[in-house]
């Protein structure tokens, strides 16, 4: 199954899912690539796909999405609390 322009996208997606499932199960990259070679992929294309899938799997957990917003809310909340305490206890400093 060589990666040519007429390559079936559904077959590519199925192979990527199979690679992801094997990697998630803890199988080594070489074993997952050999499974793809057994399905008709060239060794080079199988290694490339497995490497791409592994990289995507490692990126996903670190892309926290809304975690950046939570950090800003926490920071602004701390500023408000400090300023309220400064006002309530007549401390000589304010954080703007």
C-alpha cells in the first residue's frame, strides 16, 4: 500500500487508527510498523506513519486547551484579593 496520490483516505485513516491502538497498548514502534507492512504498506511508509501517529499522540495531552484561561483567571483573582486585603486592612500598597 504505497502512499500515492490515488491512495484511499479511508484506508490511510484505518491504518493510522490501527497504529494508534497498537502504540496505546504499549507495543513498540517496530512491531506496529511490521503490522502495517503485513497489511501491504512499504516499510518506509509504515515507519513514517507510525512516527507521525506517535508524535500526534504525544502532542495531544499537552495541548491543554482552556488551561491558559484558567491561569489568567487565577492570576486576576489573586490581584483582586490582594487589593481587597490592602483596602480592608489599610495596607500602604496596591497592586494594579
